[in-house]
C-alpha cells in the first residue's frame, strides 16, 4: 500500500514538473511572438511615418514648381490657340 502511495506521489510530482516546464515553454513562445508582433508594428509605423514625412517634404518642395510650370504651359497653350 505504501509503495503504491509513493509511486502515485512520484508520478504526480513528475507530471506536475513536466506540465510546468511545458507551460513555461508555451508562455515563453507566446510572449516572444507578442513581442515580435509589437516590434514589427512599431517598425511599420515608423517606416510609414518616415515615408509620409518624405512625401510631404517633396510636395512642399515640388508643388509650387509644378504650379508654375502648369501656369506657363496654360499660357503657352492659350497663345498657341490665339495664333492659330
């Protein structure tokens, strides 16, 4: 009877230890995946922000130039139509 009790305690102890190790492994994997997703999202947001800032800078720089060129083009077209 005592031998069965000791065997049961040993099995429960080993089982609890195995479950704890597996639980920590799954928790570690879960947390690593969450952290990886978080870092990836932050990286994507930083890239998106940097890209938007670059586009805004180019717009500020080039919009007046394109407007000026379009006005010159419109004047040239109007003059060309008048001459025709």
